[in-house]
């Protein structure tokens, strides 16, 4: 099980996913990830990809199967997935599908801190977020449009579909927040009033078990 050892990073999972298709060298992996817009969901840098490939090899998840040279270009090492890599990938995929991860995105942190800003300043930033979300939604829709033209099975691009749904939901929620703040339905807090805890000390799990 992946949970028994150190979990694979999102980039490592993306590499092993590619190697299900065929053996590849790191440069080809990078090009394919960019073509398929894997960088929409995985932080992709050439240096980090090569480092992850080296780590996967050291862990026994992939192995060298060939070296290639074209003209005067540097020699390229071709990697294939091992049985251990396939098993680890499968186990971690099952675990990630079934179990919601405790992730810590920035937006809730910013929303919590927003009341420390001036109301008009906070609204300006929320409006800018809405503009940025619309741009990302449009960019992702373009990618989905290209995929639809190729008539690829939906499960091959379901991650883009999910990301699009997330961004649209976030945009809808953010626009409603902006409207509520503008109309006063959500009043801006009085800076002179003390902050109150959402959960009373006496209601916290620690208080009950302590």
C-alpha cells in the first residue's frame, strides 16, 4: 500500500501515469505534460521533473531500459515503470479516489484574514479574483474544446472537467459574496468589536475529552 510508505507526490503520480503508455525519457514526459495541460493540476518545472524521475528510480518504481542520442544532442535516458511502481501507483490511486485529503488551499486563509482589510480594499481584491477566475475558466474551456474535437474518452480528461467545475463553483460563490458585501446583506465587521471564536471553548472536542 502507498499509505504504508511515503506517498508519491502529484508529479510522481503524473510521471507514472505517462509510463503506463510506454517507456519515455524525461524530456518527452515534460513535452507531453505541457501538451496535455497536466501543468494545470501539477506544478511542473523541468528541474523538479528530473529530480522526481531520479527519486522514482532510487525507490525502484521505474528503471532504465534504453539510452537514445539524436545528432549532437545530449544522450537521453529512457525509463519504464517497474512492477513495484505499477502496484504503488494503483494503490495510491485507489486511496486518493476514496479518501478526501486534508488540503490547505490559500483562499479560505485569505477569506479569514479579509476582515482585517478595509472593506473597499477587500472588495477590490475579490473583484480581481472573479476576473482571474473567469480568465482561467475560459482557458480551461479552450483545452476542453480541443479535447472534444479529438473525440477522446471523457475519462482521459475528467481532471479538466473537475477543475472547470471547481472554478465555476468558486466564481459563483465569490460573485455572491461580492454582491452580499456590496448590498450590506453581509455587514462589514466593526473593527472596535472583539473577534469571537466560532466554537465555544466548552463545546470543543478537547474540552469534552479533557
